[in-house]
């Protein structure tokens, strides 16, 4: 589904991502772990085309997409839920959801599929409420639902549990697992919450902009947890 080879990214003179190699298979959830500031969000933004990589290759479904624009990457099937959610506060829940349809290449009827409300039932009761009036957990559910409106084949999730109460974290975990099981979508998850990390099939650990460890999440050692997940 996705293969990154020797990816490098710079902010001005600062070398942020260093020769990153990473792969994701169809229907797989991969978790990217590491302390704050090591380049995890930068990597997701680079995959989405919000940042440019002067060297290295991003291959999505056997197509090199380094020079493909962000909007075209969305239409190719990459969905992105950024850290902080980026809900448009003065649009209603329904309007925020309909914006997600812009990622679908062909013209479709502007309606919200029932599957969205099966995943996140709370949104159905709040369609006419302003996005900015939702709680953090409700906004996170809306952000994921909006990304799913574009029918992505790869979903990038950046810290979906940040600042969210435990009960909502479990709901989001369950929704993501259901999405993968029922649609075969692939997920690249940036996360610090250990319980959610363990829901992934594999992990990559980042340090100083590079991948320094990887493996099955079922085999996560206490050393890796302490080094890359402990605050």
C-alpha cells in the first residue's frame, strides 16, 4: 500500500527526517511511536504532501507520488486526520462532513453514508451543531469521520487520543478496528497511548528523525515502551 524509501525532509537548514524507510500493507495498522519532537508529525505531513522531500521516494499503490499535490493525494486515496483535529468551528457537523466528499474524484451525491453514523452515532444527534461547540472527543470523532467521507485506502491518524477522556479513547479504538476489518483500509497511527499502540499490527520507533526500531506490537518490550512511549 505505502512504501517510503530513504526519505529526507528539512525545515530551512534543520534536517528533520533522516533516511526514513517504512512500509504498510493493505488492511494493516502500523503505529509510529517516539517522544515529542522526533519527526512523527513531519512524516505524516510529508506523506500527505504538505511538506516536500528533496530526496527519497514515496510510493503509494505502486505509484511514486513525490511530485503529486496534496489535493491529488487525497483523491488517490490518502486520508489525513491532523494533530489538533482542525475542525472548522463555524461550520456545522454536517457541513464539516460534507467537506470530506471533496476528496472523491468523481461527482457524487452530497450525502453522508449511514456507515459514518454506525461508527460514530453521537454525530447523528449533532448534525446542526457548530463544530466548535463539540467536546474534544466529539471533534476527534468528527475529524476521523470527515476523512472517511473521501473513501481513503490509507488513513493517517496523528495523535487521535490526545486530550481525550478514556471512555472516548476506547470508542475511537473500536471504530478504527472496525474500519480496518470491514473496509480493508490501511492505517498509519501516531500515538502515545499504550493500549491503542497495542491494537496495531506493527510499530516503528523514531528518534532524532530516523527509524531506530521496528517490529510486531505483540512483541513490544518494556525497554522499547520506556524508551519511546514514557513521558
